[in-house]
C-alpha cells in the first residue's frame, strides 16, 4: 500500500524521495529532481511532492564538487511512495556498508516503488533486490552488476528497465528519461509530455 500524507485540505500527497550521499553523480539526482519537481510544482493537484534525504541529513559533496543540503535524514524522512537511488563513485562504499545495505532492504519492505539511476542499481543488487530480475546500469558497470549478482537479467541496451516495483536506468542522463517514464506511470502519458515540454527536454545530440 502506498504511503501518503494528509494535507490541510484533506488531500493525500504522495512522496518521492531522492537519496543523496557523498560522491553521488550530480545529474543522476538533479535530472530526476528537475523532472519530478517541475511536475509536482506545476501540477500540485496531481498530489505529488519531491524531497531529498541522506543518512544524517547533513550536506553532502557530489562527484564534481556540488554541495547539496538534503531536507531530511533517514530518521526524519516522511514515509515514501518512491525512492530514487542515484549512482556515482559514492555507491562503491555502499557495496560494503552493511548498515546501508540493511537500510536499503528496509526500504524494499516499506516503499512501494524503488528506482535507481546509473550505478545505484549496483547497491540494489548487492542488497539482494535484483535477484532473477531484469535491470540495467551505466554501460561501464554492467560487468560489475553481473559479478554482484549473476542471476540479474542484464539489459545492456535499455535506457531504463521497469520491472514493476523496481525501475533501474542506465547512466547519468538516462535518469531524466526514467523520471519522465515515472510521471507517465504514476499519472499518465499526457502529463509526462507536458513536463517534457515544460523543461524543454528534446534530446538531439549536436555531435
């Protein structure tokens, strides 16, 4: 059952949480944030809000030096309907962090939909969440994903993979495509198209 928060008007506001940690890849988190926050702010009647969280709620420094102050710690974060786990070099430390892996497993039990960008899926695999399931990650980490769990059905050419309660996406900018897919899935395709136009996302690489 999806978690929800009652507003003063009696409406149910659902929560999307984006995890932040030291050395996360900036666009992995900021790309989905742009898509989903634009949706939530421009269409508040849809009933969604986006927030950020980290282990202790203190500022984190991303892979290229961007310093971000999360809104919540693990303890103060509201119940979530969606959790997005970005990638980046910082995920490597999580692979051997049993406390973090236990937290991820608890989220699996509590959060209806887990998503990842780039190497965030490596943490899901290490926590045992992708066993026997289709998934993807950054092209440079497909081999490591296979090593972490040989049962994962790797989709190397997929921009994102929706397997019901877990959605994984490929590297970096693929998180934007995945986030637009989430808008379509959580509401409808027309809203996703409105959001895409609103942020003027129309990828036509110049080179």
